[in-house]
């Protein structure tokens, strides 16, 4: 629970009376519902010796909304909620929503039940995976640490990212995700079903290099040009990225035990780790 101010007589040895201003429950809804249902369904029971442990935080002043979110996330280990929804009202998420909308797309900061065009709609969860893979060069964490993208890695993912960069990252990620499901790659390139996050990262680097841009240069003004270039060259970019990744895999698994001959479980596990990054 949080409040704007609380006080008590610290000289008392027990039965403290705590005076609280502006009390709010921010993480404990299930406990309150259980208490209410228990009392309503069992009115004859004496609850005078029943107790519940609470944590009370005194919060006030500027930045209180951010502090409330931090407290909620930090104290939510027992009954996990969707951290994406907890971050939905963060200033970073609001700015990205506005920036993405200015480029003709819809950015969904939180879950809802509305439907719209998949191509024009970007879920913040997909954006987090895409950005962390493509521009922040953390493909192994983007795939296997998804539960941390709106937690411990939140600022690593979203800091210093604009709407244009976000949309392009999602376009690359979606394209690679489609490719990994195609049977045509499986015989010659058995890594494809597992490596889409790594492929996305390599394609992102090839794309901005081909266009003579830095990541910082991928702005709203350059968005349409980069988008058109990617759509026209995505197959070629994929093939070149594949060549780079195969070379990296062969360096990691040199002959005679090259990457094509190792167990599929071992190959899949390769993309859970960062050691392949040394060769990319």
C-alpha cells in the first residue's frame, strides 16, 4: 500500500496505531478480494485474532507516478502481472505511441481486445523484442528473457529509440519470423528455424550500412526511404545475412563437427547464448 504520509508512536511496545493519509492499495487486490469473500461467506466466525502482513510506502512529490510503478513491479514477485501493462503509462511508451502514429502506424502500449490490420499495428511486446534484437544487439536475450523486457531490461530496450527505428525493427523481425517457418531453408540451412532473432540483428546492420546511415540517422525524415529500400531488397538482405551467420556458425563449430552435423538441441541452444556474437 502507499500513502502520502503516515505516523505512529514509536515508543509503544505493541498495538501501534498508524495514522495514514491518502491510503491506496497498489498491489494486493487478490488478498483484499479473498478477505472480503471470506468474511461474507463466513459471517459467524470471530476474526479479531486474524492478521495480515502489509507493506506501507510513503510517497509524495514529483515523479510519484514513476515511483508507484517501480514499487508495483518490485513487489510483484508472488502474483505476477503483465509488466507491459504496468509500463503502459510510462512517458517513454506514450512518446513512442505518438511518434509511431505520425508515421501511419498504431502502437499498442497495453493489451486490449480490439482488432486492426496486423501490418499497421505494433504491439509494444513485439516492439521490445524487435528493438532489443535489431538495434540493441541482444538477440539471445530478446528471445529467451522476454519476461524481463519490461522489467530489468526496460530502459536498455527503449531508451534512445525513436518511432522510425522502432517500426523498421519490427518490419525486419516480422520478415525473419515468416522466413523461419518456410520449409525451403531447412535442408541447406538448419539454423533458420532457431536463428530469426540473430538474423534480424544482422539484417538491421546491413540495411543501415547499405543506405549509408548510422542508427541515429534513421529518423522520421529518412523513414519512408528506408522502408522502401527494405521492402525492395529484403530477400537479398536475408541471403546476405544468412551467409554471415553461416560463416559465424562455422567459426564456432569448425569441421569436422560443423554446425550442420551437431544435434538439433545443441544448435538451438547456441542461440540462447552470446558466444556467437564474437563472430558477428
